């Protein structure tokens, strides 16, 4: 079984819209273990405008409680919402980074198409100039009418880390999101694939092996290992991530030989 690390999970209970209780959290961890996941980064929602020191402390203490009782290694992080108040509170020290590195998992409101979020570039820029390394959560979910490559290429040029959800690849978030996710990977875009677990049953659960197999089939084992293990490990250690390579190889074959 391949080793995988899940870097985006709402497995800590009772602090956001993730796990409702401790039993579900424990069940999710056991599912992760059976699936081949060797470590989980706990990334509860941090919502600018709804945060103060006491809310922050409550979330972190629950994460520590989870870490102590878990049979799997648990790392601490968060998923910070880049809303209209994000920049205003950016210097308050209430947005967590992943495992004490400079990597910060950030998201936009997925209900809005990215073109309707006027400040979407500013939030990332303000993170970068402060030395944070944004990891943009589930990038495939912000393009409701197909990918906008101007935006994606800009993210690549800025060196942002780009995360894709397992559920998107498996078609659990609709066909447009699924098409977006595979188009990204097939064009060599994406650094890590995660569960974005919210429950111990249903769609967003602690499972990566099905997506790993699909990715391995389409992009090869080397890239699957990069997306599910090596890049997550690099992020946990604060090292740079690597880009996918399979697509370039495919292109060479297509033009260099008579494969089609
Ligand atoms: Fe999430």
C-alpha cells in the first residue's frame, strides 16, 4: 500500500463544520489508517471577523487534544478564509501556519466564482510580502464556468502551492469541478491532493487511496507519490514543493513518436 499524508482535514471535533464529536473523529482516524494515510494535518476553519484570541485558543487546544489521543501522527494547521476582512487581521497572529512553517492553507468562498471576488489577488499578495507561503485550498472549486488560465498561471508564477480535493477528482462535487481538477493535473498543475474531510461517513471522509489509484493510472506512480506523499512531507518540513512531470513526458511522446 502506498503511503499518503492528508494535509487538509477538519478531523478535530466541535470547533467548525467538521467532525461533530470525539467518536466521529476517532472513527475518521481509524479509517485513515486503514486507507494507508500515515499522518494528518488538522486544518479547522479560521474565519477573519469571527476570530479573537479566545476562539483561537479554543481551536488550538482541541487540536492538541486530538493529537494526544490519536493513533496517527497529527500536525497542526488551519484553513484560513480569505474574505473581505482577511487583510485587516493578517498581522494579529491569529492565522495559523502548517506545523510551524511559513506555509498557510488559505481558501476563498467556494460558493462564489472567483471572478466575483474582487480582492482575490490582494489577499495572496499581502500574505507573500509578509513571508508566508500560501497553499491555496481546492483550487478547482473556484472556477464555476471552467478554468481561467490567466489566474492559474499567475498563481504558478507567484510560486503559490496549489491543492486539489480528492472528492473533486472522484466526481463527488459535480462534473464541472471534476473536469477542472483533471484538466489541472493533466496540464501539470497541482502540488498536493487532500481529503478535506468533514465527516466519518459520506463523501468527504479520510480516504485517499481511490484517488491515488486514479492518479497513478493517468499520471504515473512518480507523480502520484509526489501529490500524496512527498509534497505534503516537504510542506510539513518547510521545504519547497516540486512540480508534476508526467504531462511534459506525454507531450514529448505525442510529438516525437507516432502514438496517435
Ligand atoms: Fe476545508
